[in-house]
C-alpha cells in the first residue's frame, strides 16, 4: 500500500484523486492546496508518492518540486496538469518529478502512472477480467 | 481560431468525458461590448505571448449535472455544496483551456495561465474599448453554457 499526498488547489480534484487512490487500496495521508503547504506536509508526513498540480496560487507546483527535491532526493512526485504545455512538463521533470498526468484524471490514467513508477502496484488487467467473470457466475 | 478550438474542446469534454448530449452550438461575433453571465461563472486569464480572458458561464442545471459526474455518484454534503460547485466550475474551464492551448498560435508556447477565478454575483462583464468579445453558446440536454473570449481584435480574428 502506498502512502500518498495530494496537492491541488481544486477541492473537487483533491476529492476525486483521493477516492481513486483509496479505490486502488492506497492510503491518502493528506492533501494540500498550494506548493508551500505541500512542502510542509511532505516534511511531516514523508509520503511514498505525491500528486502535484502545476498551476496553483501562492506557490506553483514546479517550485514546490524543486524545494522538496532539495531535501528528499528520492521523492516520487507526479505532476498533474490541465495545460498541454510541453515546457511546463519539461520544467517539472527537470525539477525532479518522475512523471505527469494530463487532466481530466481517470482511473485508467492513474493506474497506468502508478504502475510505471511502482511496478509492484501495477493493476493486472487479467486479474480484473477474472474478477469480472467470477462476479458473473 | 481560438474560439473554434475552445468550442471543439468544450464539446468533446461534455460529450466524451461527461456523457452529456449537445443539442445546439452557436458562435456570436457581433461586436457586443459585454458578456452576459449565467448562474455560475468561472474565468481564466491568459498571459505571456497572448493576452486573453476566457470566461465560461453555466446554467445551474448543467453545473449540477457536471457536479454529479465529478462526484461519481457520491452525495454532496449541503455544507460543501457551494464550494464544490465553484470548484467544478473552475476545474471545467481549467480543463478545457488546457486541452485547447496546444492549438493556440505558436502551439501555446510562452503562454501562462492563471488559476481559475469564480464569479457568482455579477450579471455581465464589459470589455475595454480596444478589445473584442466572441461567445460560443452550447445548449445541452441539461441546459446551456457559454464560452467567451475577450482579447485584442488581431488575436481573435
């Protein structure tokens, strides 16, 4: 089970992402609404994984990634953005993020991204099919 | 070009992501000097190489359907209802803007976007004399929403 921190200025996105992580059996340690809160929460909670919005008020996600990576070189941060801007994504990766997801976030996108970063938590589609078959009978 | 791109992404978002049927779309480029707002409105400022304002306004019924979809069937706590509606209104404009941006001039490079701002107690937004307004209205099975772009005439032509 992964311990997760969700960072987004949108309440509905924080709720939605938390629900998806919980559905996959992971634990949401907390959430933050801007980059500064994210740094504070990271330092106190030490999550296995962070989902980080890019555009946020007060401190943006790229700045927060840089700050977290200064003290936690092994931090696993996924950027979440609605902006199809290559330069923002590139800056995030250069800052130390391990991946990104474009909004709207779906169960499939999140499962795929988790599986790429933590192969041990990849959702096995074959198992899902077996579960569905078992449900039918 | 910009309004067509925003309209296309709005239609795709409503139909494909939200499962909402679109009844009619209209684009008005009639020299109006103000945007008439619906029940809920959210806007995003675009800066850098292009300066624009994108305003999306919703009829209440349509926003309620969008909230239901975002909540995945989970019941909305009445104490949180207003905050959730504001959040969904903002997230929709954010998502549509993000999807449309790569089709903007220069593929949206060098463009910055503000976090969404929600406006609930206004009936219209007026433009500055040198700017232009183009509005697309999307009528769905659950009510209408409008997407307006306010900016310099040479960018919006």
